[in-house]
C-alpha cells in the first residue's frame, strides 16, 4: 500500500515538530516522523513510552504514525491515552479518533466523538453528513450482503493492491520480493517499493500466477493503480516523481506522486510521458477513465482541493492534449480523503473516502454519473466489502459483475490484499412511494381510484387501482422526481409532482381530488367553490388587477349558467390604515367588482355588495400586530355569496 500511503500521508498537514526532545531516542523518532518514516518512528516512540516518557505530543505522534499507516486499531491505543490526558485537542484529532473507534466497532463512542467534532467545526461537511444521517449504520446494513468475496489468490506476504483490467488479465501493484540482488526499501514502512504485476483471468474463474509487468513501466520507485483504454493501447498509471533516471522533489525534499502515460506499440510499452498537470509540489494519482474515454478522473491535493485529497476530472482532447483539471465539487469531495476513483461500464463512479459516514477507515462508495454531469445519491456499498479497516481500489466488470478491491483487513496474506468478488445484487437506492387518495372537501377515502406513476418526462412507469383503504404504493429510486396522477369518476384528475429523498425509506403523498360536479346553494361562497385565489387588490387600491380579471371570469361563467342566481359581493381589507378609511376603501372595491361584472354581461339587479373594511379579518393581523405582507394580503379579498337561486 505504498502509493496509497504516499498519497494520503502527503495530503495530511503534519503538526509542526519543533519541540526539543529530552531523550536521544526521541530525537531520532522525531527525525523519522518528520521524514514520514513512520515504522521507525513507531518503534522508537514505543520504546520511550515504555520507560514512562509518554507526553501529550508523543501520544499524538504515536497515534498519527499508526493512523497514517492504516493500522487503526493500534492507533486507537494511543489516541485513547491522548484523550485520557487531555480532551482539548484540535478537531482533526477528534475525527481520527472517531475512525479508530469505528475500526474497533465502538460505534456508540465514535458517534459521541463526532458530535463533539461537530460542535468544534460547525461547517465541516464530514460532521454535517453525520448530523443529517445519524442512522447511517442502518442504511449501510440495508446496502450490505450483496457480495460474495474471496481472496484473489495473487497476494503475497507484502502489500498487494490497486488492480485494473487489461483484456484477459488483471494488473496490480505489489511490494513482493522480485528476487533482485538488492531490494530498495521504502523507509515510510520499512517494506519494498511497489511495482506492477499482471495475472491471467482464466475462463474457469481462477487467476494465473502473477508475473512482473513491463520493465519499461516498472522503475526502482513506486508504481501503482494503472488504467487501460479498451483497446489496450494506452495506459495511465501512478508513479513517484521519477522519469528518465531523474527523481523530482518538492520544496521539502519529498518525492510525491505523478500520473504517467504510455503507449503499446509493436508488443511493447513505449512513449512514457508524464501528464501536463503534474507538479513537483503536489501529488496526482490513481487514474480512471470515463466510459467514452474522453475524461480522466484522478485524486490530488493540487490547489483548489477542498479537503486532504479530492477527486478531479480532466478532458482528454482529440489531439491527445488535456484540458484544465476540474474539482468534482462538494457533491463528492469532503474535508477528508477522497481517492481511488473508478468508472464502471454502466457509468457509475466508485471511490474511496473517510469523509462520509462509514464503518471505519477508508470505505468504498458509489454514485451514478448523470448525463448532465451531476451525481446521483452517494451510497456506501456496505459489508462485506467495507469493514472497520481501510477498503479501497474497487473495480468491477459491469457485464458479469465480477471485480476486485483491496483491503488491509484482518485475515489477509500481507499488509494489503486484493479480494475478488461477485456482486449478486446491484445497489439501487430504493424508496417506497406510498399514499392515499381522498376527497379534498370531506377527506373521505376514495376507493377504486386509478393512480399512475410518471417520470420527470411524463412517461408512464406504473399504474394501479386503490383498494378499500384508498392506498397506493410504487417502488421508486432515490433522488428522482416523479408525478403521481390520480383519477376517479365524478372527480377532477390531478397530477402532483414529488421529489424523492436521497436515502432509502418511504415517502408519503396524499392526493386530494376535487369533485367535478360541486353542490352550490344559497349561502355558498363561489370564491371557495371555484378555488378562486383571494388576492384581488393591491395595497390601498380598488382597481381590478389582471390576475383578478382571469378569476372573475369564473363568476361570470357560473352566473351565465344559472341566469336566476343572485350574489352579494363582500369586500374586505387588511388592518393597515384606519377603520374608517378601510370601510371606504373596501366599499370602493365592492363597487369596482360589481361594475366589472356588469360590464361583462351580468345584470345589475342580480348583484349587491358592500365593504366590510377590517371588521372580518381571517387571521390575527389586527392593529398593532406585526404580520408579513403575505399574511396581510390574505385579508384583502372579495367573497361572492349566493343569496338567491330563483
């Protein structure tokens, strides 16, 4: 897991280490720690701690050293001791502590620490995601059990991870002893650097013996996480900053990561070049190709990164040049570590992060890449792929649903191992859209109603008839928009839009239908029967608005249908201005309404009316009561009450 460690250790802003050591062994450990030699630092720090010199800063470094090496349970021991000495730690220590607690399956305490983390950093997305999804363990449980996993059979006693498909082979990174006379040791972990290896994917489902990949690609430093075009003629891969025998370093003399490209010509890999958006000053790693191979996705801590590492994409132009890298944004990235992207053949983005509610360490998540470049719901793929340890580098063949992922979980051959899986059921965030159809006026349940589910383009997805309880149910996808159409004899058909949340569960929608034939009699207010909005007059005005004109046409239509009908127009104001003024204003409004109706063909002897001012308010917005404009507007209305039908 060397390059995995380089990437996200390099993304962590290490604590300033300027304290003067009291003991010589501690001085050596600090030097190792400063240079990211975490294994050496761990050994020295622990020797010092055994002699009783475990101060707060040393406990921080011991915890960090194990944490950055992915040994979360071991890190927990030292973070426990750290918080026992002093709970007043910087917020990031709380988050690391949370991850180590989860690795030990102490989710109750982990959630408590997350609550504290949230109070310390109120705008951190990692905490906000937890606050909005506190039942995340239940959700992960629902997503779990969909995979059959086995050891891939290609693992060594060292680190093996980061696989990719190449025709009928799987290509991966390994720190195994290659049998060379001298082995270069990576001082961060005291283990060998990683090179690329390949193994045949046989038709019977077994995997052949690993062989070292092309010598032009492998160097004396780290290589990992390749991706290949479908025709097998181009590869992108991660390597330490090393090309043509020259090793690059940043301002701190650290060799970071870069992405490289190579072409397969005449049965050999050649034209090895680094990508133009690399830099000596930041890491770029873990490439993935879009389905059409016109975009390259990758992880980086380049300028513009939102967290410790983010996912980016860059356009691959027709001439082979590259556009400007674009951060995937807050829909994907958090203040934590997002890394190891993979795009499946059905256009799903799988990636690894410790910034979202998970089981501990790095978890694998998935989201749909929409045609408009937006993202669907981000979901944890669940157990047994995810555990309390680091789980990462997920790839899948979308046709046979077979794939590989890497993990440092217990029970493996080495430090990291590659696991093979078969996905038995695709992860689709599903919701049940349920509801009842009722009478809008009486709220009586309407049995035998036909209910139709339509998508956002009004394509019919399903249809059913309500039973005696008036209920309906449809299975829908999370994060989607739908329309529900309800129909019943003697009722008006109604279509209601509904947006489904991004999490699994149930969404309820009651559909209230209005009777097509409505009973009217003396005393009926036609404004209510015809569902005429009650906004007719602007503040302090008595002329008919354009909006009111459209609504008053409904009154004309009904009065023409019933030639003997007589109505009383009752106009009301809000409480602003004096009572005397409002009586006069409302009376002018009543007369203005009557004049409009007469002008539009209603006999004057069929109309009466008067103004009531503010004497019949329909809410509490009386004098000296503070109300919104919308609340006052409710009182500025006209009523059309039937006083005679003969």
